[in-house]
């Protein structure tokens, strides 16, 4: 009994004092530019906030909350986190002994292929233990990999959540844009229908030629055809938004019209590019790299012998019918097993894990590069779309006024109907383009915050960040 306890304690000491093969994880250093090309200042700005509330549309806020609660991709990612968390415990258990039990009873005059002169019987019952001691750190490396996979899964969930928030906001603004374009098309149709009625009367009385009537009919048909186009676009957008909300396609009740939506008042300026390192997809790629790096050590450990300990302690009797004749039974055994010659299989296993780790590192670098590009694209999009929107607004106002003046001039006989037709075309197109540019600018803000990885998902998360910042400031003041 004492020997079993001694071996058990010795195994624990050996298991946790043994070396870990393979390289320890080293966080990769960011090697990109220090700032963004299209940023205007050099002051650091914290962009972690519930940025979608800057648009001040309660309907959008509600949609985002519902999406985070019910979106199927989010629920799938949450389930994967639970699976990864369970895998950590599952893997960690391999570092410890396994215990089982066994009970056997037998009797007769035959056994081992031989016939006995007398009947024999026996009985035994005992718990047993098996333990492969990870002296080379195989199980600790596997546990390290499992913990990193769990962290990656948590970052993966956040990546999906941030992408979901951005998709809901962008789809919502697209819905508002389509609704605005439908309203423009209907108002234009009403105007052209009224104009066609007047043109029809004038033609009937021989005041104008038939070509003017035909041109008026064409203009009405153009605006009439646009109405079902945007009705269809609205239905498609509502279906897409419903899926994001985790629902079957249904009508979406919108909030403020697109023209009334507020552009976020402050664009984060002076952003240092290392802010990208907090993006959840960048952190997820780093965690995947760490998980894969640990597998190198596990593969190297498999090239070395493993120490296995088995033991049992129980009761045994040579007489099944008289158990009181038995006594305490125990046994301890140890074995050392390892590979000898497998045609390079174990060496290749290590090479495979090294190559996979190199791929994971390059994937991390690629994710960081793409993240930098997304921020650059969003910054330049906001800058240029602001200028474009100003021009589109001037065009919109001028085109609407020109359409009104052309009708006045035509009614007074001061110009041809061709001028009216061109003014109507310009006005209709200018109103549609102004709506679309405004939508693009709002979505550019959405893209920027998504690219920066900003956005508190809960009051608890925000409070935790504030407390961490306060603790850091306190430490710095003490220094």
C-alpha cells in the first residue's frame, strides 16, 4: 500500500517537473506602419464605444440587440465556445491517472486449455489505476493548445458579433435608401402622371405634336417601372435583415428616414495602427497560431519513450464459495515504451506541425494586413464621400429647381418640350444619387468602426475596460 502511494506521489512530481519539448510561444510583433495614410492628426483616440448609438436611431439599436440575441451564427459560435471549454477539461484530464475497477469470478475444472482433476474457483475485486506520465510535456503542450483554442473560439464569437452588428447597420441603411428611392419614384410618377394628363389634353386640342405626347408617356413609364424595382429591393433587403435577426423573412418596421439619419459627429482621428491588434479576428488568428505552436512540442514528445504506471489494490480469494478465505491483493507495474524505427513517421509528424505553425503565423500576418487595408479604405471613403455628398446635394437642389423652371418656361411657350424632358431626367437621377451617396457615407462610418474592432457589446464589458484603465492610470501615477 505504501509503495503505491509512494509511486503515485513520485509520478506527480515527475509529471510536473519534467521538461516541455518544442518552442514556447512568442507573441508576434506588429511590423506595419505606425499611422494610417488618411488620418488627419496624431493624437491617440479610444474608439471602444457603442458606436451604433451615435446614429441616434432607437430602431437600429433595437435591431442590433435582437440580432445579438437570436442570430444563428452567433448561437453556433457560442456553442463552439462551450465545446472548446469542455475540450480544455477533456485534454487536461489526460495529465492525471485514470481509475477503474474490475471484478472477476470463475469456477470449473477446465482452464488454460487444460482439464483439471478437481474443481477450482476464484474471485477477485479491485480498483485499478493507469497513468502515462507526461515527462516530456506532451499533455501539458496539448493542454496549452486546448486553452489557446478556447481563447480563439471566444475571439471568434466576438468577430461574428462585430460583423453582425455592422451587417445589421449596413443592411438597415440600405433598407432606408431603398425606401427613400421608392418614395422618390412614386412622387416622380405622380408628377409625371399629372403632366401627362395636361399633355394629353393639349394634344387632343392640336396644340402640341404627337411626339411631345409620346415623350411624356415615356417619362411616366420610366418612373412607373422604377416603383416595382424598389419595392422588390425593399422586400429583398427586409429578408436579408430578418435572417440577420434570426427570423424568417418578414416586414421590418424602420425608424427615421434616411435623410434624417445623423452622421456620427466625430470620426476617430490620430489613430495609431497598433489599435488593429485588438481586433477580434487578429486576436483569434494569434490564438490559433499559439494553439498550433504548442502542437510542435506534443509531436516532439511522441518521439521519446513514455513511462506508464499501473496498479491495483483489492481483494482476492481462491475459493468462490468461501470468500472469507481470501485476503488483500495488490500489484504495481511500470513500463517504458517508445518508438524505435517507424520509417521517419515521428519525424514527419513534427515537420507537419512545424509547417502548420508556419502557416498559422502567415495567416496571422495576412489578417493584420487585411485589417490595415480595411481601415485605410474606410478612412478614405469617409473623406471622399463627404465631398461627394456635398456635390450631390448641390446637384439635387439645382436639378429639382431646374425641373420646375423648365415646366414654367414650357407652359409659357418659351422653350421646347425637350428641355422639360432633360430636366425631369436630371432631377430624377440626382435625387436617387443623393440618397445613395448618403447611404454610402453612413455605411463608410459603419465600416470604419468595424475595421477598428470597436464596440462595447455589454455594459459589463465597458465597465471592465474602465476599471482596467483606472487601475493602469493609478499604477502609472505611483511610478
